[in-house]
């Protein structure tokens, strides 16, 4: 990070790119009654006949106030996956550059690398599901543009050591993406408050988890104004639709309701951890700072099928490195969790065939 220069890691074609200027970029309404004849819209009002604000100012204003981050350091996307894709397209030259990911982790990093023709260098987490920092830094070369750190990590549920993450931030001169999709369930603070300290830090979050808004697809990116300016140049002009913006503003304004739901999920997570540990074929319950629990069982394939036959869908993560015979359980409502535990208790009486 000591030698981090944004201009050095930007793709050449992005440096000189002139962003598309939409009608709603050229004229920003101040709330006055105007006759809009500039954007070739259908003039008959139905609530969505006008183009949405391309900069989502209403949503950003609330986030800026709640998170104590300048609006100029916020970018919104059509889900976090669009935000991640924009980061690839801004900094990674196809067929030349590489990224580093730390399996087991969120699978879209690899998918996006493949889509953008970027080499994905994988460094397995250690046995404690922590980043192997020395190995990560060892494989960095001049074409390494991004390191992805998912904390709390999916599917393991743990947050990474602050000391290890700081070492990566300080010694790597490319972009460090901290994926914090589950941060609202964690005991540790978000890294978004450190973006002024680290110009190479990008923090991504979402309204899909703690805010219960997976259906509206709204991802959030916090970074330096310089990085946000670059990402704004390449994002589609109307990437976040009007209905999404309206629902996001409504939900973000319901902080007490969201806080209560998070509190309930955390309480249910604790109960679920205790209940899972009492199931004889559950071999290990891994500590979680997310809204899910990873557990090792005797035979994940069989237990997955047994639960499915009982109308319960969980996630079999056995195909992931370090996750042999593991199931991932999302924390549901108290009733849903009771149904799960009762089913697991009944399975203790069912011999594995």
C-alpha cells in the first residue's frame, strides 16, 4: 500500500474513458415542478415512466448519514455482483492480469474472473479458516491487481484476523476488496471506516442479508472518491431501478425494525449452534459471525437428501476445499429452526445406509 498509485493499476482504456452522460445526469431536479421533455420518456405518469436517478442520491444520502461515510465514497450496484464485476473491469486487463482468492469462499469471484478472462490464483485458508498471508504475498506479481477477502467468510462464517488483513492492506499495492455481505451479524466493526487510511481498500456490502432485501438487488461499495469516480465512469447509467431505490429508502429508514430482526437472528443463531452440537452425527459446529452456521456431519450427501425429503433445504458445501462433509444452515425464524432441529433429532434414530 505504501507505493499504491491508482493510475498505475487502472486499465489503459479506462483512464481516458469518457462516461456516458444521460439526460438525468445533465439535469438534476431540485424538486421544482418542471416540464420534462429531455429524455424521450413516455409523458403519462404511472410512477415509473421517468428514468431513475442515475446516482441514487436519496439512497446514498441515507447511507452517508447512517454510516458516517461521504456520499462521494459510495457506489451502488444491481446487487454486489455488479459492483464486483465493475471492479474487475476497471482494474484487470483480460488475459494479462490476475487476482487472488482464498477458498473456501464466495464462488462469484472465480466466475467473474472467468467471465473477464482473468487468472484466478487460489490460496487456501489455513486449518483455522484464516488467510495464509505469507503465501498470498509470495504469489503476488506485477500483474496481480486484486485480492478478495470475504469477512465474515462464506461458507465458513468466521471473520478474519485484523492483524492478517492489515498486513495484506499495507504490503499489497493493488486493490484489496473486503466483502462484508454479513458484517451486520458480526461482533467486529466494518472496515468502511478505514477507507481514508488505505487508498487501496474497497469495502462491499449488501441489503440482501441483514436488511432482508435480496429481491431488490442492491449492492453497496465504499471506497475512496477517486476509486468511486472510476467505477461511476463504467457503470451503466441507470443500473439501479426506481422501484429498488424506493424500497431501499423505505427499508433504510426503518432502522429499529432492522435492528430487531438482526437481534432475533443472533439469538436464534446461538440456539441453533447449541442444538446442532447435541446431534450425534454432527461432528463439529464452526463458530459463526454470519446469519448461517457451517457444521461437519458424518455423511453430508446422505443427510442433505434426508432433510430434503422432509421439506428442508440446506446447502451441502462438501465440494469446497476444507469443507468435506459439511452442511451450511441459514438461520431461519424460530419456527423454521424448530422444524430443522426436530428433523435432525428424528434422523438420529435413522441408521445411515
